[in-house]
């Protein structure tokens, strides 16, 4: 199974480094020197990580064959994709891979049906659960513990405690 582990940002400096928006809880494993990652769009990859370092709180990567700022800038907004065994689970029981959440039933604490998880959207600074509503349309649920207090993979459900107005209801 393929998982998005980062998105390439802007070029940094003149030697081919790029900033990356990390989308994995295991960057030291998935974004380590020597890692070969598929890309989206596929035409830009695969990319092999040559070096990595943290600068001013941001991860900077350099890829084999990307030697200057122009080549690095051409990679901007490319998604880095790692191959992961679908049976492998994150070590932390409070962490989930996106594919584990897709198609879970979404219910409120009192058992009211909300819909099904259609996708997980990773925006800068906020992850959102995109829920397909049974009556049509979708709801965007911030993926935070206060609003999503329970994920039960065995029962295939995600429990939410939405604040007033989140689901478009008064």
C-alpha cells in the first residue's frame, strides 16, 4: 500500500535542498537518507533522499540528481509516497494510517448516523476528516481529540462530538 509521507515545498538555498511538509509520524524512518520514494505526479520520481536536516524547525531534504535551485523548485508541490505493508499498524495506539479510516461509519456520541469517512485531508496546520453525508454532500470534521474522541477499528466506526453548527444544524 502506498502512503503519502510528505509534500515538497519551496527550494532552500542554491544547492538543491527543498523544504518538506511532513505527513508521517515516522519521518526518521520514512524520510531517511537512502529512502527511495515514489512521487505524485509519477513523472517526477522516484526520488532517492541523499541528505536530510532540520533548519529553523523545518525539514530540508536533498535528492540524488537534484543539484541546483532550479531543479529543486521544479519539484515544488510534489507528494512523496512510501510503500507500506497494509498489515503494519502504527506503534502508538492513538495513531492511524489514512487507509484505516476510509469507509468507517461516522456517528455522534449518542449513536446518530453522520455518514462515512470519504477521505482524510491534510492541510497545513490541520487535518480534516471528509465525511460523505447520506443525504448528499459532505461534512468537514477537524481531526482533533475534542471532536473525534473515539476511533474503533474493530467496530468500523468513528465517534464524533461535534460543536454546535459543525454539521450545519442549529
